[in-house]
């Protein structure tokens, strides 16, 4: 959308002047979803029958299993994440993200309409974790988009 293009132009102008500063992660600020995938730290999953806790670089994210989203989700840094398994793949659906974070290290903005679906599965004989991330935010993007991230 035009407002997002303008926001990125401002970020690029600052970067060209050497005044763009550090990323949210470098400042130890909350990163939100999906930008959490850009963190350089290891990602740990702690699973119980009702919840998966994702821990990465001091950040904790809760994914509640086999439940629907709440009716009135209050926007927050990591939103409300619910998940389920499809075979050996963990599927996480996240809504309710505030608009104070970005979608990536390029500082691409988003609105609180953002909806993120992540699909995690082990590949290469369990040596690599693949995350397929799909982002839908009609307030920012003209179409859904997807990305792959590998944790080796």
C-alpha cells in the first residue's frame, strides 16, 4: 500500500545518511511475528499436551494447542498464537499483533490486521527445521506473501 512504501522510503533515506540505527533486536526491543524469525539466536521448543513455548534469545512466545482463537483478541507484541499438528508439521496461526513492530529487518511496517501462519517441520533427516511463513495484511500488502526460513 502507498503508506507502507512511503515508510520504507523514509527508512531507506535514513540508511543512506547513516542514521538508520540498529534493528529492534539489536536494541533488545520486542520483534513480533514474523520478524522473530530474523533473530540470530537458537530457537527452542518446549512442548506440553496443551501448549508449545518457543524460546529464542530471551523472548518467550506461547502457542496454545488445539483451541480456537479468542473472540476479542487484545493486540500485543506477539499476538495470540494457536496451533495444531498436521502429521509431523506444527501449524501456528497468529492474529492480534499490534502495529508497533515490523515484518522484517528492512523495517517493513504492518497494521494490526496482520495474520501470520507458520508451518514448522524437520527436514534433511531431522538436521534442519524448515519454517514456511505466510503473511496476510490487507492494510499493508496487496496480496499474501510467503517466505521460507531454515534453522540449521
